[in-house]
């Protein structure tokens, strides 16, 4: 099997060419454009955005690279279910630099710093009336998912962004769980080695300011 883009020999079943990074999805072999892909064409592997309405019974078997959607999971149109991706070279470079940065610290130092930030942020957010935190187990990752009463999670994220605070909004690839919780989505603040308590204070101040807008 040879890459259709650069001609390099690739292993049978390989998803990407190890030389140029071109997608080796066999379903595109005889298609000149995504619009020509048959509605009955099945993706050779699952990826972000394949399912428009995921359910708890949607299944993906990575070893066989076979995607078997449950009858309640609706696949997007053909042009959206076949990934036309190249290797993110800039992301690889950034990953390498991130690894170099992390190597300056031990795993224990990283864990301790993130735990301190998580505990501090949790305590400060719990002081704000109307803020609900989802997930409070003691051994959780340094991530806080929350909502603010009377405020849409998407609006909160957009306004915080204008204040220089980056949080993720939405269902966080866990739409069935959001339906179980009875919410459309949440805001999610993630903490890492590079974050500080001062930045947590900025987040808290931003939420209080937003509450005054609604």
C-alpha cells in the first residue's frame, strides 16, 4: 500500500502516512470530493464531530477501527463524517516544548501545585451564591465544571474571555451525561502547572462581575 499523496509505502491499515501525514482513509480512494461520497459510506474510524446526537449506547471499537452507532445516534451527512486531516505539525512542535517545560519538575511537584490550585479555586467558588460545582470527589483532576444560576454557560465563557480568562463551555464531549444532569452544558476551568492563585482570583472576580450583568 502506497500513500496517494507522496508515494511512500505505508503499512496496510495505517490511518496516516508516516512521511507526509496524509490521511489514508480508504473510503476516499475513488472519490474526488467529499460531496461525491455515498450516504451509505461508513467511516473507517471515529473522530470528533462524527455523531450529531451521541447516546450512552454509541460504541466505537478502536482495535477493529469499526464505528457502530446505536440507533439513537445520528451520523452527520457524508461530507462531515470523513475526516480530511493532515498531521498538525505546529501542534507537535508545541507539544515538544511543553514536555521540555514539564521535565523541569517532578511528577509530585506538578500534582501538589495543581491540587493546591484546585482546592483554592473550589473553596473560592463555593463562597459565591448561585454557583453550582459539578463533581466534588477528593481525588479529582484539577478541573472544575460549574454553572451560575440565571446565566447561560456560553455567555459566561464569552464574557470571561473578554476579561482574559479562558474556560471551556458546552457539554465537553459528554452530552449523554449533560442530559442526565438536566443541563445544556457547563463552564469548565482547568488548572495546570503554569497557573497561579492570582489567576484563580481573576476568575472568581469575573464571575461576580458577570452575576451583576444578569
